[in-house]
């Protein structure tokens, strides 16, 4: 009987096939649909203001679907999340980097950004 237990322990389940991208997230993502404002931070990129809706978010990143073409891996952007209006004092703006761009149906693209740092001043810092 101990032989059967040993054989079962040795027969580990087959590894599940990995998707196109390896899992590199440190934080779990939450499904959240909130407005996002995205603008290029590099003056060499064409200026735009994109207002997509997020699909999911974590402490370190946001994934959204956009109709805008022109996002590319490595692109630096300013991201305001969640975004309500340009003059809302509760807006939190980040410097972010595009880490993935995926083509979607209907001419849209999925964009994943990694949040690098917040542009907002904390209540303990001095101007």
C-alpha cells in the first residue's frame, strides 16, 4: 500500500500551459471600471488626451481599452486615475510606462501601464 502512495506522490499533475505573457505582477488586480486620463509625458510624442475606461487596476498598474492608436511599449505617459474632471483636487496623477499593447476587436487596443510614481504632493511634503 505504501508503494501506491509513493507512485501517486511522484505523479504530479501536468503543468498548465502559460499564456502569451508570463505573470510578472506583484499585486493582485481588481476589476474596476473607472475613467482614466492619459497624456504623453515625452514632448517628442504627439500630444493627445485619451479618456478610456479601466478594465482592472492594482497598486502598481492599470489596464484599459482605448480607441486611440499610437501607444507603444516603453512609452512614458501621465495617467490620472480615477479621473472625474480636470480641476478635481482629488485626482491622482502618475508617471507611468506602457508595458503592453494588445490589439482588440473593433479597432481598439488594450493598454497595460506600470505606475512609476505619483505626481501629487503628500500632505507631509513642502512645496
